[in-house]
C-alpha cells in the first residue's frame, strides 16, 4: 500500500446548492450523507476547514434530485470510529476537538456519526436517500501501523498484506452494524447507496487489490441490507487507462495530485471526479 493511500482523511462537502447545516433536530432534511473525506469533498490544496471550497458528490446528488442535504461526514472517520469516537482514527476526533467546521451540528464530542444518523433519521422520517463512503481510513490505519514498525519497503508491504484479513473482518462487522443502526434502530427503509473507493494508482497492485477487497465486502454487505453500490473503482479505472493507471493524470483529471510529490495521485477526487461519482450514485438509484 503506497503512501498515497495513507490519509483518506478529512471529510464533508459544502452544499452550495441547497445544502443544510442544522443539527438532527432541525428542519426536515431529505438526504443524509455519511462517511469520510470523500463524502466531505476534501481538497488538500484548500485551507483546512474552509468549507466553501469543499465540493463533494453529495452536493451534486442533492442538486440533481432537488433534495435538501445534511452531510454528516467527518474528517478521518473509520468504520470503527463511526460508532466509537475514542477509537484510533485518521483525524476525525482531532478535527472535532479543534472545533473545525463540519456541515452538521453534532450534540458534542461524544456523539458518534452513527448516533447522529439515527437521531437524524428518527427526526426526519421523510428522508429519501442515505449515501455512505466509509472504510478507506481502516486501510490507512493499517499502513500507519506498519510504517511505524518497519522501515524496509518490503517489510512494510508484508506487514500490510498480513494485516488485511483482520482489517477486512472488522470492516465487515462494522458495516453490518452501521446498516443495522440505519435500518432497524432508526427505522429507515428508503434507498441506501454506498460509494466505493477508487485506487490512486491502478498500476500499483497492492493499493489496488487492497481497495478491491474492501469494495467487495462493501458490495456484499450493502446488498444484504437492500442497498446499492456506486462503482467508483471501476469507473475511475476505465478512465485512468489513458493516464497509465493514474486518475490524476492531466488527460484524466478525476483525482487530485499529491502536493509536493510529482507523478502520484491523492486519494481525493477533483470536482470533475466528484461529479462523476454523483452520476454513479444517480445510476445506482435507477
């Protein structure tokens, strides 16, 4: 797993077109977006917390469907911290503790994204859509652990490969629990669309295969709860052929480059990439 996968952090996207920012007890919102920095529309070239420049796929989905949006995604969220805000993550709790802006108002630092989602859906029974992007930071934590333990690239890669099975198992358990909370605890029976992950470099087998494994779990669990998956992985892969496997290549333009690291791609999509993701969400709904 390359360093381009290291930080799928900082999440949430400003609703320039009808995106609401009230808490779960505010006026009715018709679309709840959940997840991490992909949902957030994070851009590493934008000052941290400067929401007007964060444009994520939920913004474009809400505009296309004419739905009001509550984007509860959080910087650095993992599938574990989605429930337990005190578990290790890649920046969500730190972001919230620093009072940096999110797109919804949590009741406090101890309210998890899962708790917010249940509260929101109970308070807004006419919600028409839930989307979620979660799990990428689970792989990021594994990479951080291996980077801290080893210095040799070979040893780091072996550590990451060995660690994939327990990460996948935990992700599956957590995603099941997320959907149980949405479907049963909150009583939401409407559409759910999970957005899977693109690879930052499709020529890198470890990065790409690791994400493909995570995406396969997402597909199976989501289907079991009556949801659909927007297949960003395949769409970005097809488009990236023209760029030698890099979605940030100038003739592809779907991902941002890594700041200061030439010829490598960041995990975060460009606005064009986010718009393509929105199209895939709408396709999944059909």
